């Protein structure tokens, strides 16, 4: 199948996934379930592309394995963390704002928008599987594997450390500043960032995937300026008395040793 055909097939897949998730959210009165399908959606895109693309087998396997590990881990973690906890405060605020119009508004502003972003961000994992040359893996593929593994490790370890911290009653009201969180205020977001630049490196290895840089660029903007660091920290400053001091000594995103007390 051609690149255009694969892009259209995955657009239809994402539209169907988001429409079904929206219908479930209306029945459950909980838009937060959209977060659970974020990682799953990328995994489905990778597997559909794997099934219909005719690119290098080694690179297709590499892409589908890395994307599946990242996406399924993320969805499983968010399901464990969020299910039964009620609707996320961001969506609850939107529900109050729009009232009876919220179900229809959420179809476009939440599910439609996230579906479009998913399709755009996933461009590297689609295009990387189309090209059949080079047949073998290259130095760029090796760089992509390294970046993805570093990113997945940061996300996994960071999430586990935060979960352990929150489970300790003595941590109530305190700021998490241990482990990876000592070196970056957002190891999970840094991990996401690293994974998507790694997947782009693999797409770039085909010689035709340079234009898919839009995927990691969009993900980076989301993490740094939209729904990631900026939005979360605005909330944390209000809820955590010691957060301003934590900000002063700890890198916002890229890991580095903390500043002196």
C-alpha cells in the first residue's frame, strides 16, 4: 500500500477509535477515558501499518515493538492510576462550563482534537514502515533504539517512583523530589519526548522520512507548552507549598544535577 493509502487507513482507524471512545464517555459521564486510549491508539496505528505496509521487515518489526511497549505501558499505567478516581479536573471544568452542550462539544474539542494530534504525531511510525530501503538497520536506527529505550526507562521508573511516593501517607502535601525527580521535575514527560525523537530517527533512516519531523515537534510542543509541563505546574504551584523552591533548584525538563540549596 502507498504512503497516502496508509495515512488514510490510519486516519479512518483513529476516527473510529475516538468516536467509539466518545460514545463510551457519554454513557459513563467520564471524558477522562480518552487518556487511556492515547497510548493504545498509537499501538493500533503501528500494527495496522505493519499489516499493510511493504517496507523493510526489520524496520517494521522494530517500529511495532517499540511503539507497542511505549503505548501499552502508558495505557496500562493510566488505567491503573485513573480508573475509579472520577473525571479529571480539566474535563470536569469543561463540563461545568458547557453544561448540556458538553457531550457534543467534547466530541470535537477533546476526542476530535486528540485524534487529529494522534494521527499527526504518529507520522514517523507510519512512514518508517513504508520504505523498503535500506533493507538492513543503520546507525540512525541504532540511535532511535537508544533514544526509545532511554525514554521508556525514564517514564517507567519515574511513574513507579511517583506512585510509591504517593502511596506513603507521610508524603501527603509534600513535593516529590527523589530519584529521577531530583534531576527533572517531569521525568515522564522527558521520557515521552525522547521516545518520539527516537522513533523519528528510525523514520529518518529510510531516507524519505525527514518530513515526519512534524510528529516529534508537535509532541514536544504539547509536552512543553500545552497539556504537559505548563498546565500541570500551574496546578502544582497552588496545591504544593514547597513547589516554588523545588522549581528553583530542579530542571523543568531536561535532566541535570539540582542547583545548590
